[in-house]
C-alpha cells in the first residue's frame, strides 16, 4: 500500500503539472507557454492555516527517499543567560568554512548589519539526485512556499537562507566527472568535441580543482576562494585569480541541467533552451531555476602559477599619493595583460598591500617585471619603507590545488580540524577572515580601462588617495576583462553580465566585516555602532571613485542596498534577462534579494506587490 502510494506520488511530482496555486496553463517539457497574467498572492508561513500538514510533509519525505530534514537552530547551545561549552565550540567552528558548508542551518556569511541575519529554514530537502530537486520544487509551487536554494552557501546577500521557508540543499550533489571529448546535447553539428568537466551543484572549488588539475592535469576557470560552490559562482559570472587569461567561469559553461519552476528537468545549452542557457551565464544564482549539474570546458595548464607579495608604507600623505600614481603607471605599462591578477589595497594609514598572482612565467621572470617598481621604492627611503619585504614565489601549476603539497608549505593553507573529514579539506589561510563573517558594508565598482589612458591615471590616483582617507580600497585586477585575450572577451560578451565588465581593467572593492555574529545571542551580537560607522566610511570612500567615472557592480560582490541594481548588475542585458525569467518562471517561484524579477515582490519575498 505504501509502495503504491509512493509510486503514485512520484508520478504526480515528476509529470508536467498545472500551477495549482495560480491556474496557469500546462507547460510542455520542450518549451514554455506564454506568460499568464501575474497574480498578487502571499506565500504561506508555518502560522498560516494553509501551511502543509504533517501528512503532506511525510509524503514529500517519502518522495525524496527520506532526505527531508526538520531544521533546528544551530544556536541552540547558546540559548539562555549562561551559554554552555557547546556555544564556545560552535563559534570556534564558525571560522571553518567546511564546517559551515556541512551545516544545513548555517551560511558562510552570518549576516549584514541592518540587512539580514542567518535564519534556518523550517524544512530542507538534502537532495542527492535531480528527482529530489523536482519533488521539492513541485511541493513548494503547489503549496505556495518560500523556496530557498543552497549549494556552497557563500552569498553575501543572504540569498541561501530564509526563515519560514523550504530549503533545497544540494550539498550532497558533489560529483566531479572529467571528459576528454564533450559536446553539448544537440550541438554535435555546431560544436567541436573538447575537454570538459561536469560538476554537481554541491561541489566546492577546492574539490573541483583537485580533480581537474592535480589529478587530471588540466585547468578549469573557477573561484579564487576555494570553498565557494561551483554552480553558484558560474551563475553569477565567476571570476577567479587567473581570469585575465582564462576569462569568466560563466563564459566557459557548455551545458547545464536545471529544474525550472514547473518541475521540468531541462537541458540548457546553445542548441537547447538557448535563452535559459544565456541567462544562467551570469544572470545570478537562484532566479531562473535550480541547477543540478554544469559542464564547463577545461584548458591546458601553464608550467607555473605564482604570486608577488609586499607591503609598502609611505611616510606622508604626499608620498602616499605619489606611490599610488607610480603604481598605476607601473600596472598600465607592465602588469596590464593576461599574466597578472588579484589585488592591491590602499589604506588610510598610507599603506599599500600587494597580493598579485601570475601564470605562464616563473618567479625569476616575475621578479624582473617588478624590479623597476621596487627599485623606485627603494630609491626613496625617506618616503617609503617596506612593512613586508617583497616575496615572489612560483608553484608547478599541477600542484597549486594539491592538498598534500599545500600542507607542506608553511602558512599557506588551513586544514579542516574536525576528525574524520576528507584529507582534501583545506582552504587558503587568507580566506580565514571571511569564514562566518558578519558584514558591516560592501561596495564594488567597475573601473574602465580608459582610466589608465593618457592623463587619466592622475585623476584615478587622486580619487584612490581621497577614498583611502576614509576606508581601505582594493583594486581586483582579475575581475574585469580589459587586457584579457580577445577570445575571452568575446565569450564574455555572450553572457548576461553587465557589458561594463568587458571594458573594466579592475573591480574596486571597499568592505568591512566583523566576527561571526547573531542578533540576540549574548556575547556574540553585532557591534551595531561600529558597523554603521564603517558602512558610512565605505560609502564615502567609494563616492570618490564614482566621481572619476566608475560604473556598475559585480552581483556576487556588491552592496546589499544597491539602488539601481538592475542597471548596476546587468546593464542593457536586464530586459532580456527579465524576459527569460518571465518565460521560465512566470509566477516568481524563485526569489532572491536583488535577483531577476525580485522587484515584483516584497523585500522578504513572501508577497507579490500589486
């Protein structure tokens, strides 16, 4: 009897079905009907009479093979006036990104002042297969539930958590499969066979890099932070440390499998559902469907990857302004090319921190590139001192993400310290501060290559100096495709990203964060006064850069309170993106903060606006 009921339920969940709550027409597996008129309706909460009763949640649990989780607060050990030792252990663990990834009720960022705080869903489907996602999508649609999707859980905007919701948690869908010769389905007459890798939505980039590079001897464009989820990064554009050479992860996407709002499992590539495919390439995660696998092309490895690091302190404001100007000219003449990425930071205390990476050369060749600039600094000892001596290193390319190799290099990575975890659970020591961070403010701005042109570096140097009086500003040279190979710029042009990316030599970022924090948890509450003051300082710093013509912002690394977010994130591509949203999700099942179509909803995503 139970088996028969389960077969009947699965048949109903996987079939093409009516939008029960909205009365829309049938949608075929091969395409979508014209969007019906949108209706104003609230999503339901546990306190509403229409919230599904236990029997229906039990049916969903059977449909997903017993993988429905009743989510409890991860902060239970901190309840009451005298938190026990378990609370201290929890906050220690919040600095471990692998621990955060393994927790259904937590996210990699714990909140943002005056914006959002981490809040667990009521239930979560710990999806292990695509049909689990189908069942959860259909259940959420039919019962008008607020639906949330979490893979790596790295959203600064809080999009991978929401109270009173049903969570689709793709953490266990982490397969990584290499292909020597892949062609997208239906594209055999249009595309050549090429090396590629298929990645599950729960896979983190360290795992992917280890499989593709350490074991496979190939390169795949992914994130610089090794614990970011693969699928989410690709959907939001996907810049990594070496994007000046390899472009964006979104532009390398060959095919995706995605569950859309009608519960259909669709293949999206240039030959099948091409508009959905285009929207997934940089249109932002969580807005168009639930991605259940991605396939991206892989590339040949260079001989070496490497980095150049230093910290320079200026003795006065005029000296610091001179240092900024000299570095910008040096960058334009020597580093503005496909070999160099990552960042420099200009700080209020007249300090410049260099943390650059390179590919396709060895450390001796890199040292020759930097010699003129470092000689210039050394020639003015009254103006400049080296707070951290210059260090230039290289690594055989195949070893850069080899956990065993990295553990032998002092201070480079931190290992997951929990017992019984995979040996490959390591992360860059430089990313430790981001684990569990509570954001005080974050703004980013694309800087056009024209700002490096004749006469312009002085204006940009003036703006960077003025901005750095308020708060540190970093220039991320790998985020922005000016200086990249023409074929990578062309591939990025065929994505949903703001076209400003194509002409930007860098993404300027100013941000501030505090330790893991949760409102109402004694001893671990956000420092509201400091957070708001730092947020205001960030705003003043970035205002100086906007005066010289910076424009747009990177959706993954942007201000929660971005005013004109449609234009900022996607520019002229937004109307086309909105058309994709209306075609594949006409009732707005998928909602994320400042995601495509979110302007139709209340800020919490529970009520459609009239």
